[in-house]
């Protein structure tokens, strides 16, 4: 199954009816998409796109419909709460530092109940991060997430961000 077939199947899927307040054109579209032919990828892709919309916009309604109430972050950073409140807090803090943050879905791979997404984050550090004030520094780094989807929502997440590049761009670490 190629990316166009997967995406067309997603668009015609009844899963869109489950969230009438969120039109498909509001959700990010992966630049590259690959799915195992034996996988019903439409609900898995929809969950991933909803969560990507959350990271792209900071709008908590996307996270609330993308994440299971029992969501588990398997790579939880110290100090971040477990469950859906963790990503909501992380996004709010990140957007306080980088208000124009955007997140693009560059590569997406779906197999079984898993979706892997390589994100490209961009913006400008014009806000506050702790005691550090931004001076308009360009923010441009990547992250990689793996989600386990169950019943159309993300139940588990494993993630890895390029924090070295991010901290260099903030000026916290020399290049």
C-alpha cells in the first residue's frame, strides 16, 4: 500500500466522524508515509495526526482527543507528570519560550498498533525558559516519537528529542 492509498483511505474513513469539531484539513499531513499492508492504518494515522496537531498548535483539544485517559509516557522526563497532563504542561512551557513553535510530520511509519513519527520543530526563542529570556534565536531541531495506539487513541509514547541542538540554539551550550 503506498502513501496516497493510505491517505485516501484515511480521508474516506468513518474515523473523521468521531471528531466533528476537527476537520481533516486542520490536521498536519505527513511528508512521507509508509504503512504495513496488513495494518488498518486509518485510526492509527488519525491519532498520530491529532497529536501532531497538538504539538504544531499548542491547542489542548487535540491532545485531549488523541491521548487515552490512561496515557503513559515511557520516556518521562524528571518533573513532568504522567498521563495526559504531562504533554499539556510540556507544551505550555515550551510555548512560553517559543510562541511561534511549529511541528511538521516529516516521516511516518505505521506497523501493527504502532506509529513512528519524525518531527521537525521550528520557531524563535522570544519568550522565557526558566530564568533565560529569548532574543529571537532560531529554533530548529528534530524529534522522534513512537506511539502505541489502542481503540483509536495513543496509549503509550516513547520519544527522543535532539536536546543538544535545542540547547545550543538557546545559548545554554556552546556550539
